[in-house]
C-alpha cells in the first residue's frame, strides 16, 4: 500500500477507511469494528476517518470501545477526526438549530472529547468539518495552532473548504493546513474544473476524497453507459467496478486520497484492488467523458 507524507509527523495510507456509516451497521460491537480495522490493516490501510458528528455523535465512542478491547490496534493506525458541526441530536439535543462552531472553546472541547471517547492520547489529523460563515479566522487559526502545540493533535486540515476559505484560515495560522477533504468521484467531478483541486495541487497539498463512489450511485443503473463501461473495465482487470472508480481517482497527478466508507466486511477486504487497475490518460478521459455524458470540448 502506498503511503502519503502529509506533515513531518504524519504519514498515512493512500486509501483511508471512513467510519461515517459505522452507526448504521447491524453490528456495532467492538469485535466487529476490530474485524473491519484488521481487514484494512491486512491490505496496508492503516488510516481511519472519523468525525465527532458521525453516528449522531456516537461513532467516536464506538471506535473507542473497540480500542479499549483491542489496545494493540492503537499503535497500528492513524486517526483522522473532525469538528465544528453542531446539530440538535445526541449531546447537542438541546440546541434549537444546526450551526457551525469554530470558536476556540468549541475546538478545544471537541478535541478533548474526541480523545476521551476514542481512548487515545493524540489525534493524528484534525479537520474543520465545514467552512463556518461566522468564523473569526484569527481565533480559529490560533486554536488550531494551540492544539498542535499542546501535542494533542499532530496535524490539522479542513473539509469542504473552497480556496478562499482555505486562504482566510491559513492566513491566521503558524501551522500549515495539510489537506482538504472534499467530495470527488466520477459522479461528482466538478472539483477537477472548478479550481478546488487546482488550488491544492498548486500548493502540493494532497486532497482527500469523501464519497469516492458517489454515495453508491455508481452501483445502480442511473447511467447505463457509465455502468456498462465500468463493468467492462472491471471484468478486464478481474476486479469490481468500485476498484475501477477508485483507480480513476488514484491515477490523478494531484495525489487524491480516497476515503472509503462501507460496513460490508467483504467489500472492505477488496479496497486495495484499486491498485491492480491501470488508468492511462485516454482511459481516464474515457471514464470522465462517459460520466459527464459528453466529450471534452
């Protein structure tokens, strides 16, 4: 498995296992979560993606219960988590509206809660989950610098930010932002042309891609032509269509890091098959054009 150096102290696997759906699984026991992590580790996938809000603010605790039961896993994985979304559920059920909170107090509290719930001493990568239109960038930037300086967080980044959001926040920070986790897939490929990836690529920042399979849309017949092409390529490479779709992302020169989210153990075991698929320039454009429904100008 390829490794990616995001910061001096942070090296992650090229494919990341995302736990945003962990609370939807029929089995959320520590042993079943351990089986998922071990299936990833067997392929060299060592990075786990979390967020405080996942599972109605319960996903981090589910992972923490697993790490309590199997503490040997702690030294084998890197953990990404996120904060700033406050929704009126779970621990925030008393709030009257969903909002974003990038204040110093909320960031510090979120970090401490995440550490406690996941039963770890340090968060490898903390992301601001959504751009906050009410953000005081000086306060937010200083808070992110603070959690890194304290040793509670190794590196920081953002999620769903546009280039102007990134520039604003980074202008008030001493610590460098190391990634932006954005939606990228064959089904949602605007990032390749709207400046999102170009901005990061210019700065040699590797993007992380959430929903790299388009929320499962690539598995249905919403686009018969794309589905047919994926099936032919999958058959030719002895993989499933998910591997082809992920290989398409991996082939891009920006160094995209797909975040794969599924609760199916058998699918987890096949994540690394994407590296078995060769996507050359013409093949990349063939998939891109078919996904868009028209050839490039």
